[in-house]
C-alpha cells in the first residue's frame, strides 16, 4: 500500500484558505495533498461536507497526576481531550503532587504518564519561591515553557504549588530570559483580591456575584501591566494565560506593538458564560479570573473578532464533586476551576465561526497554529506536507446537547452540561492514528508521545 490513510473530499482548512482536497498520510505524517488522490491506502475516510482541520493544541491543561489522580488523570483527561478534538496538550505544573518545580518532580510526572496518554503532550515547569536554581535543570529535562501565579494559590500540603512574590517574578524572568524560555503568567493582584474576598466573607456576601466582585477587572489589568514592565526590564518572553478582560488584552497588544515578545490566550468559558449565568449554573462554573458580566464579555468578543487573541485554551482544572459544594452556600469555599476540555473545539467553532462569522482560518490559528509556534512544536499546528497527521473532522451540520454520560472526565460535571452545540467533532487522528470516532468513542490504546523543547530528551513515553 502506498499510504496508510486517505481523507477524501473534505473542506480542508489551511493557513489562509479552505479547499476541497484529499490528504494522504504515511508513517504518521502528511505525505500528499491534492484535489484527487486515487492511490491505494489501508484505510480511506470520506470527509465530504466536513471541515478537516489540524487538531487543537491545548496549552493549558491540569491533569493532576501524580498525587491528585482522584481529581483527574492522564487516561481520563486525555480521552476527554481526544473526544473534544485536541491532539496535543501542555500539562501545567499544578495541581499534581509534587508540583513540577524541579528535576525529581518532573521525572515523577513522566513516570506516571507512561502508556496513559491518548494524545501527544508536553510539560510545563513551575516558577515558585525558592526554585530559581532549578529552572535550568527543568529546561534541560525538556519542559516547553514555565508557569507562575501572581494571584494566591496553593495549600498547606507539602510540595503543592505556590504563587510568586515580586522578587521571585523578577529573578525568575532574568533566569528564563537567559534560557530563552516563555514564562506563562496567571495575572491577578494577590493582595487586593485576597483582601476583597476577606471583606466579602466577613460581610456575609457569599454569592457568585460577590465572588466576581472580589476580583474586579482592574486587578487583572494591574498584574498584566506589572508583569509586562518586569519583562521589559529583563527581556523575558511572556504568555498571559486565561485573560478575561478586553482592557488587559489591549495592554498586551500595546506591548506587542512596542516590540515585546508576548502573547495572550483566553478560554471558552469567558466567551460563553456570564456572571448572571454563573449564578444560575452554580459552583461548577467558578474559576479565576472570574466570569465577567455581559458587557465585559461583549468587549472580549470584540478583541477575538479583531484578531487580538493569539490562542484559545481550556484551562481544564478538574476536581471531585465534593470540592464544588459548600454546606454554608459560600461560593468562596468551593474549588475554582472549570472542567471543560472536551468542549473546546465544538463550542467555540459554534460560537465564533458559525454565530459570529470569525473566519475558520482565524479559528485554526487560535487553536493550533499559534500554540505550535509559541510552544516550539515545529511538526504540529497546521495541515501541510511533512507535518504530523494530527487531524480532526468537524461536522457543522450536526447539533447536539452536552450530556453528563457522554463526558470522559473522571468526574462528570461541567458548566456546559445541557448546552446545545451546533457542530460535532466526528473523528480525531493523532499522527494518523484514529483515537476518537463519534460512532465508536475512544479507539485503541494510548498512542501519545512526549513533546520536548530539548531534542536530546527521549521522545517516547
């Protein structure tokens, strides 16, 4: 057989255009693209009427293994990613225990990941107080980027992740600038948000709206401006995660235009759930930064439509159901994280491409091409000859309602349950391997491989 797989007659989304062509795959790579390919193949897929796109690269995922596998895990988390049209992801240094902040903890995570990933994956290293001297060893071990929190995070549990102080942020940026790495930042002012939360609880203001009010827009904007200033001083490359406000996006774009090496992501929940809807849905929709009011959401949509959002990610941050409950109806007590990676592609394709006429080429840049470029994945992120055959099929003629029983998460809760979505991911291929099929679910054994920044690091896990 000349090819392993042919995908025929689909609407193939390239960098700047959509064309009805055939794609041939051999040894996990895209081998040929033409209007008609009639050579023999082991398998042929008829994609007529469907969009054929590069799989999503979700650069913001919390798998939680090892140490908190009761929250999620590589098997369940990557099944959900595959079913949602994600073909590669980057795992955050939290909420696993130990947090990934040195060589030992990184190797512990890699050992836990062996043979469990249904999609390809890369790892973050963490920047926390006290680990500046560990950043180089993490780089040597192959992490693709580093992550820190400017807002308060962590717990009293040993080896949990903790947020940076300003000096750690500055010193870490200096070190990472020398190493050439991107620092991804959760940007919220810790002092102000913590005190506002304390005051709200003291006054008995415990609702979802009260929680949002404790993390106002300016606390995100201030942290973004502070990080940008320190990055300019140190020459550090930045990536801002899960930005929730248009004003913060504007500050980042100003820095880009001024020559700084900085990018910005946002997440589906900031475009699809408002503060009022958070009140209705309940604690499963709690996250930080918080979900904004309708006016702020409209402004954020404006930035996406203008092309000012570089990437879309899930910030998949799962937890057991009891952590989303409060006996006193105090929203401040419940876990702040959204379980949502299975509905990245379909939800945002519906909302952005179908409902708001965002060009599908722009959509693909946000979910695949830009993440691949930013996080050093040269074989991924677009449909082109010699690239990895990480491909998804999306049927824009199908509608469905998100149901609890269809979710692959360890704990089947999500703010999207009950939501109608006007498209479906029908197939997901990772390097030419079919890992998800709408009619049959997850297919075969885990095929995911490790992606590293350091090519000398072993690639297969």
